[in-house]
């Protein structure tokens, strides 16, 4: 078999495989779209038992906000104190009291 025929054959097979892959992708998109549309129609006409209003469905969203820390009694006492206690990084046994900046 000559190289030209072999090249033509591989080109045809490659184009066929790429075409099949594109068709499979569009078929998958069509199936997913029909499934989503079917689910929406099902929820529209057959609401769940908890939801008595026909034709509505709820999308639940959740957000995570900043954490709220509880104030200890020592935190409340430290707010009124004019100094802050700082521990030395080189020697953890040493503590310094520096004035608070307001």
C-alpha cells in the first residue's frame, strides 16, 4: 500500500472519529437539557407534599459569614485597661505592658 493511500485512509478515519466525538457531545448536551427541562416541568405540575403552592419550587442558597466570637469576661475587663500585655518572642518568660492606642 502506498503512502498516499495510507495517509488518505488515516485522514478519513481521523475525521470520522472527530465527527463522532462532536456528535456524542451534542447528544449528551441534549440528554442533559431534556432531563433538566423534565425536572422543571415535574416540579411545576407535581409539587412536593411539604410545598402546598402548586407551580413553585425553592432554590436554597447558603452563605458563610464571618465567625462571631463570644466575649469572655477577661475580654471585657481588658477593654477598659489602658495597657496591653505583650509576650517577648525571643524569651517567652518576659512580658511587656505597652499603652493601648485609641
